[in-house]
C-alpha cells in the first residue's frame, strides 16, 4: 500500500520542487480525467449556458486546475478546491431553483426589456450597453427583417443574447 502511494507520488511529482516534462504530462492527463469526473458530478450546464454565474466558475475552475498541472499549487488540494467550486456552483443552482425569493435572479441575473411593442427602451439599452444596431442584428439572427416594428418585443437575456418575438409568436 505504501509502495503504491510512493509510486503515485513519483509519477505525479507530488513532493518534487520541479516537475519533469513527463510528470507535467501525467498531471495534465490526471487533471483532465479528474475535471471530467468533477464536472459530471456537478452539472453539464456549467459550460452549456453562458450566464455570468456559469462563466465565472469556468474561468476560476480552469485557473485552479492549470496550477495543479504546472505544479504551482499542490496537486491533491487543488483537485479538492476544484471539486469544492463545482459543488458550490451546483448548490447555488439548486438553491436558485428551489427558492421563490429572488435568489435565482440575484445569482444568475434576469432578463431585461429592450424593446416593447416596437418602442426602444433607451434607458435600459444605455444601462446595458445595447445599441439599436445590436437589436437589428438580433432581428436578422431571428429571421426577421432588420426593421423595428410595433409588433416586436425584445429582451436582453441572462446569457447576454437578445431574444425577439412578435405579437403573433406571443400568442402561440
């Protein structure tokens, strides 16, 4: 048992001050599979949706794990920290889902009205740095003509996308 532990320490360079190219390569493979398992335990939405809540975890998660690969942080505590971050994300997402007191909006944000029945909401657009050109681009992406008409409504979604629908779609 102790011999297996020593072999693992040697392969991953656990106690080494500097890492060889092959130890760093083995760490990269180990971190890849550990990250995959941790993400599967967490939630696929971490990298599937693009709310600030999800993006922040992705950035921190990648940064933490890269330190384990390069040896700038201890191997096992770094994996534990990554696991903790994913559990925090999952816990906050579950809390946001199960409460009706606005925690979901606080954590994930909420959609913002940009266009109401063809009328641009300039104050909201300015506050969110959305231009009229951005709305016209979203119209084109949604298959509409790039003209703002009185039957259109648009929202800046939590993901940063602009969704547009017409009165006809609203009734469906």
